[in-house]
C-alpha cells in the first residue's frame, strides 16, 4: 500500500503478526526479541539499516502485545523502498537464524530492566505499570518481570523471531513534482 503527501522523507511501516500476545507464556521472550530487532539504539535495525547502510533517518520496531503485532518503522528516501524492505527483512532472518551476540542479548535485558526499575521511581509510573499488568492472574512485581527477561536465551529469541509473519508493507512518500513545482 502506498500514499503520497507533501513531504521529503518517506515513512516505511511494516507490520508483522505473531501468536505471542500479552497472556502468552513467551510474552517476555518476545519483548527481548523486539528489543534486539529494533527496540533500542543497539538493535539490528538501528545498527544495520540506519548506521551501516545509512539508508534510514530512523529505524525501529515496537511490539503491541495485546494484538500480537510487531511494527517496524523507518524514515527513508522513497526510492529506496524495495532495498529497505529487503534489508529489514534480512535483519529478521538473521534473528530467525539465531545470529544474536551475547552483547545484544545482555544490552537488551539491561535496558528492559532499567526501564521497569525507573518506572517504579514515580507514583505515576507505578500506576501505569500496574494498570498495564492488571490483567495478569499473578501478583506482578518488577523483580518477577526482570527475572523472566533475564531467563531469555538466544534460542528463545530465535524461536520468537520465527513466529513473526509479514502482513503489510506501507509507504507514505512525497508527491511527484509537476513541471510548475520543479523551479
């Protein structure tokens, strides 16, 4: 799907489905997987699509656990759509093949851990976290969540990445210039 508006940068969005949702036992493993794919500045998308290839102004992913969706977003030059989609798909394939470094895994866990701990530093943060996790049957604690993230292995990440199925590629790009607009 493609849409055009007055803009210079194209916005590439890719949507992936997964059976791993908020209530699934592998929920925390999918959070780690998303972190390694595109959730942080050390992620495969950020390093390989944005930094190494200089193909994107930004490149990241987010995990919508209530819907079983992973979104990949990248700001690209619209002419690079095909190349960008290919490179993003390759990063997912790398995860599916288990090519994950110890550093990627440990940095992701550390950032997830720090994120939840810092959220508990304020009353508002605590309210938001408890509201998010209120549907769980267990007594939620930050330490319990952290221990689940810490238990995630490279094999778990490989397994989670293998559940991701590309559903849609959407590009929002600039309108074509007419003869009157070229000056």
